[in-house]
């Protein structure tokens, strides 16, 4: 039985592929070594909510967002009149870098909340193999 080892750091998650890090009999293995691939990948789940008086809506491109912030979480982007820009973790950001777009004119304190859950694969792959006679 092969079991998937979920990444625990953003760097690992960013480089994750379905044929990436798996465990077999307690050892880390590459599925391709055994001629195996995984095709039942579940896409990321992403939900966007907004608050404030200026922006009317927000959209997100999941693949772009996930390339920047690849771990599960709720992420908050807030518009600052003082900085005249959107902020994430206290830093000025460009929304399009994260795959985000808005309609309306942002006002101080307008906030975009992105709830992101990384795509998954089935946690176990069972292989039935009969040796050639």
C-alpha cells in the first residue's frame, strides 16, 4: 500500500505533484519508480468573500492564487488609503499577482477574504500485481 505524505511547508506544497512524495513500507518512494501514476486529483477549493463599502465583487484564479500561497488557510487582503494600495500581511501587494480581481473602487478598510484548501489525492493507492509465470 502506498500512502501520500502531505507537505508541511509552503515550499514543499508549491512543488507538490500527484506523482511526488509517497511512502511504501515505511520508506519514501517515487510512484514512477513502480510505473504508477495518480489520476484522481481533486482540484483546490477556493471561496472569496468581501467586506467594505467600495468593492462590489472579487474573483480569483485558483491556480495563480495557489502558486503564491500554496497552503490551506484563510487569507486576508485589505485596502489602505494611507498606503494607497492593497495589503497582505502588512505589505503592499498587487492583487493580480495572487490571481485576484475586483470591481468597484476600493475604500479604506475594504477587505477580501480568500478561503483556500489545497487540492488532494486519495490518500492510498492499492496495487494488485501478479508476477509473470
